[in-house]
C-alpha cells in the first residue's frame, strides 16, 4: 500500500475566527523549491553580469585616460622633434662656417679666425683704418642719412645686401660691448674701438662673439641674416664716435683698395 505524503498550511487570522487550510502536495513543494533555486541562480548571474559590466566600464575609462596621456606625449615629442631639427640646421650652418665645412685655403680673403695666431703683416696705418665688414660681394641698398618718403628720420647707417650666411668681420680691433637680439636690429653686435669709435652690426643670423670678448681687425664675428626689422638679407653697419653717428663710407678703407676685395661691385641708387 502506497502512502502519499501531503502537507497542509493553515492560515489563521489574529483574532482566531477564521482559519484557511492550504493543502500542499509533494509536487508543489518540489516545484516551489526548484523555482526558488532557479530564481537565486538568476539573481546571482545578474549580479555577476552587472559587476563584470562595471569592471569593464572602469577599464574603458582607464584606457581612455591612458590614450589621452599618450596623445599628449606624442604631441610633445613632435614639438621636440621639430625643435631638434631646427637646432640641427643651425648647428650645420655654424659647423660649415667655422669648422670642418671649409678647408683653410677657402677661407675668405683677410679673414682672421678666432684663435688663429698667423696674422698677415700690415703697416700701422692699415691696421688703424676701419676695414670693409664683409667678405661676400654685395650691394649698398641704403646710404647713411638717406630718408624714404614714409619717414622723417635719416638712415642711421649703411645697408649692404648679401646672401644669408655671409661672413661679417670686425672693422677694427676692439671689445664687444653688446651682443644680443633687438626688435629692430635683430641679432646684433656692438663693438667699442679706440678713440671713442663704436661699430654696430645688425640683422645677423648667427653671432660668434659675446659681450666682453676681445676681437681682432677682420675677425669673423657673425653671419648675415634677415632678423629684426628687415625685409631681405643684409648687413646694417652703424658707426658712431663718442655717441655721434658717422657715415661709414667716410671711415672705411678705400673700397677699391687691396684691403677690401669683397666690397660691393656697384652701388644701387637711393
């Protein structure tokens, strides 16, 4: 004889007046338990899924922040590479002009490189006379005192058009008073000579001397350029004695003489 087990759940009101009985068969109990287990498993799966999603979201945010950092570093490296390229070009220009780029026999006539102890013999008169400041042939484009229509002021010096990178020489022995960069003169040098004479060399691309340096007559002190207030590569030479401006052409050695083989072949009209 088979005995079927059955459970009964009685629901009693608080006042005890009414009682409800709910018979529960074995199948119903098993279904309830199975449903509970399935529900718990579903909740566990859902919780795990949400946790994994949150972890992935945090990881995505971390990767985005890392990507932004890498992009910033890449931009900085690009800027550094550009600056390095500029420095390499400037170094190449300096190297070609001063060291291995030119053999000794190809140096411009009358150039006295810094540190070279072999100086051509000259008379005292030749040494005292201010020399032409360039080794490259050029053209005088503006004379001292010339005044364009748009200006009330006369020109303070002599402008000589030459290609960028031409040698600039000290017109006379002296000591560098100023060396730097100016909004008007660009990269410039000012040298103090004997008898209160000073010479200024403006619009250079590179300077080879610094303030306080002693320079010899005809020593290469700079390379010409187009810096400052300038519309084309040229050298601006400005002379003064005791603060009073002078016409450079009135003091420089004879342009056709042996001391100035690189003087301009011709002068352009004002």
